[in-house]
C-alpha cells in the first residue's frame, strides 16, 4: 500500500499544475506577489498569506478527505469550528491556562465528531442528514457558550496559535503542515488508509473481510471533529475572539470543494490527503487573486465560481480522457486508456 | 343627554392623560437576538421603560415575522397603550397594523421601516445610514485638512442596505476633495476575521506606507483590520487613520488605546425618542413627525472613550 514517489507525483500532478497556473495569475494581477520580506521577525508576503489563510480549510479537508473516502460527508465542520472557538475562548477567559483551553476545545470537537459517527455508524443515518443536524444545532450551541456576543480574550498563549509565529513562520502554517504530514503517514504507512478505502468502496464486503467498519467510521468522524476544532481555535485566536455567528461559516463547503479539486471522488474509495491539501491551497490562491485584483466586490463570487468551474471541467474524466487521446494519437502510442485514477471501482461502475 | 355626552367627551380627553403616567403599558416586539447591537437595543429599551415607570411587555420573535404578528395581536388583545415594533421585514404588515389602528393603539417602528401606509403607524425612529457614512467622510476630510490621502474601504456584506448607504454617504462627503482618493474597496462581510484578511491584502497590494486612511462600514471589521496593520509592523491610528461606524464597546476601547481614530454611533437607544414621542402624544396629542432620525454621534479621541466603554460593555453588545 505504501505509495512510491513517482506514483504520488503522478497523482498530484494535475493539482500542482492548477496551483501553478492560479499562482501565475496572481503574479500577473500583482507583480509583487512572490515577494517575501521579514517584518519584526515575521515572514511577510502574499505567498505566506495563502499558506496562512488556507490553514482552516486545509485542516478541515484532512478530516473531510477521510470521511468522503468512507463514502460519507461531514456538513457540521463549520459549526464545530464555532463551538470549539467558543469553548477555547470561554475557558481561557474563565482563567484557565491556554493549554487547558486548547485541550478542552479539541475534546469538545472530538465529542461532536463522535456524535456524528454514532449517528452514521450505529444508527445508520445517512451522513448528509446526520451531520446536517449538528450543522444547524452547532451554531446555536456556540451562541449559548458565548451568550451571543463576540467573546474576546487577551491570553498570549492562545493568540499565538492563530496570530503568532514560531521562528518567524505563522503558527497556523506549521500546525496544518504537521497535522497533514501526520495524517498522511498514519494512513499510508499503515493499513489504515486501505481499510478506509475498503469501507468506501463496499462496506458490506469490507465487513465480511473482517474490517470493524463501525469503529473505524466513528474514528474517522471523530478525527474530522478534531481537525475542525483545531481550525476553530486558530480562527478564534487569529481575531482574539470567538465569533459564534461567523466563525467557519460556509467553510464546510470550501472543505468539500478542496477535496473535490483534489481529485477525490464523492462516491468514496481511493483518496489522497496531499491532493486535497493542494486543493485547499488552490481555493485560497483563488481568494487571494480576487482580493488582489481590486475588482468591485460584486464580482467576487462570480470570479470564484468561474475559476472553480474551469478547474473542475479540466479535471473531469471526459476532458482528461480527451487530452490523453490527443496525446496518444500525436505520439502514435496505441492504448488510449484513461488515466488510472479515473478507473471506476466496481461499485461505482454499478451506479 | 347633553350631560352624558359632555361627560363622555371629557372622559375620552382625560383618559390619555391618566394613562400617560406610571401605569402605561407598552408592548415591544423585538426581531430576536441577531446581533450584539440588537441585544443592546433590547437592554436599553428595557432601561428606558423602567426609568419612565412604564410596564414593558417584551416579545422576542426569533427572526420570524409570523411570531411578530402573533405578538402584535396578543398586545392588541391585552389592550396595551402603545406598541413598539422592530420589524424583521418590510412587507406584510398592513393587516395587523390596521387591527392596531382599529383598536386605537399607536404603533412606533424602531430601527427599520415598513412598506405600509404612513397613517398605519405613529412614527418611525431610525438612523440615517447615508448620513452615518457622510459623518465618517466629513471627519476624514477635516482630519487630513487638504493633504493627499489614499483611502481603503472595507465594505459590509455586498448588496446589504447598510453597505450601499454607508458607501454612498462616505463618497458624497469626499466629493470635491480631490486630495482624498479611495484606492481599494472590498467587502469584509461585516466580520472581524474577514476584515483582517482583506486588510492584509490591501496592505500588500498598496504597500502599508501608501495607505493613509481606512474607512470600515462597521467597527468589527475595523477591529480585525487593526490587528492586520499591527502585524504588518505599522501603528494603527497613527500610520493609518481609522474611521468606522456603529460605536460598539471594542471600538471605544481601541480609540482609548489610540489604535483607532473615530467611530460614528448607531445608537441602540431607539426607544428613548420613541417613548418621548408617545408621551407627548398622550399628554397633549402632539403628532410626531413620521420619521424621527436618531443622532449619529461622532466619537473621537477627544471623548472619554474609556468611560463610554465601561458604560456600554454590559449592554449585551
């Protein structure tokens, strides 16, 4: 199962190309895009902003990739972010140490994930409905915690998680890279990734093959809750306050989009966390492009959707196959086989 | 017969005078707790009613018009003396307002207006969003006093009426002052985090030293932007002038700390002018104007912002 370097590279090549193109567009719009300076011992530049501002979606999409690989989805991550941010802010303003607050927030996030996992794996409620419950209720819970206000705090330890730096690099960047690397190692250096894919492809047969799918599913949702909690703490720390109304609002959709741009199928099965993370960076680069372009804000959503549409069309199996065919015919190489990752699993074929 | 009519007539004229005093009962249909400002408005309305010895019946509509209509009908059934209504939407009020008019209960609109015949309500107490933007612009014009100034603008949620009107008002104030130029204008969705993100991009796209002032459509975005300016190694309030609207407690704190320069108050005290108008109406039948504009007070470093912060922080913002 351990992927060799060339095949990983081949898998993420489309995402790398798209990211390069969007970054190039950024440079065209704003020539100083690639400049990186150091201000007050802090690395400062647009490229750093993309990595830094992409942190919440990057963290969310780590968990979301796993959930989607099991043929599920988690709509509640945005609300869980709000709950976790509110928990951390209220604990720290009650005088607890920031590490306690962080652990408390992560615990609450995992509990939210466990709840989702329980609904999906034990009660067998469809994931989109099961997680919709918490998506709606979660923001209310967060508002109960903050009592409807923006709960501000001044604890330097907690603020450092969102707005601070470690050896000059903004902390959120280090957090998502570390968690992403950890997750990739965990799923690819052990059988975990294969087991998750097995559930996504055919849960019944994976169970017959001896996989404890119920426990694994619950763990995957708990992991997603944990990622969301971390993202929520970062967002709250960034503005030194927990905004229950707006923290993580609609970010679940960006996270799902990042997974899709990463070339993962919403029908479950094969997945690549690395590609999803690149998807998150692509989305953030598009956001950066919109901000730097100086266009009136009325165009923001239109520009974003047109760019995303282009990306998805280029990635679509039909277009991919067409490009392959054209290349094959010009090189006179016979087998016009579509790229391997587009080969449908038996289950998908049956759809 | 003549005597009876006279008695009746005097009773009718005396009745309002009698009810105007401490035993007045007023129903207040609030939208819900949609924002900190809304919570503060509820708190201030309760305080204003208590100070006047008015019995305030409060109904929270949880952002639903049907709940507000139900609340209004129940106020009418209880025979309150007057109704305060903060309408959640503009349309669909005609019937219930007619019912109130039939019961001769005056209705005062707070903060927002409705699309209904003017005769159906006594008056509307609202702020003027365009005027707020205008005050902000005028402050900046006076502050820079003819020097060249490149301004960046953080807009509210695209398409919302506060965003449109506050932008219009600001631009009106800047008209004819060619030394002031809005170089970047982008939405920050009225939130702190988006205000910070967009300000970061402004600072990079224009260069922090080339921006002389920031105008934010609300204080939350300004508070987020202040953090972005600090992280870029600049001094908010000195290197970049900051003016915003709403006057929430955190903005007063920022002004007190010298990190922000001015904020224009969207007062949560809509009930004060409304109750004044009602009292005048009940005392001698004075008809208030159909629109009572609340004051858009400008707060700068010249005011005691620390004291205002202490006063406002417990209002529920």
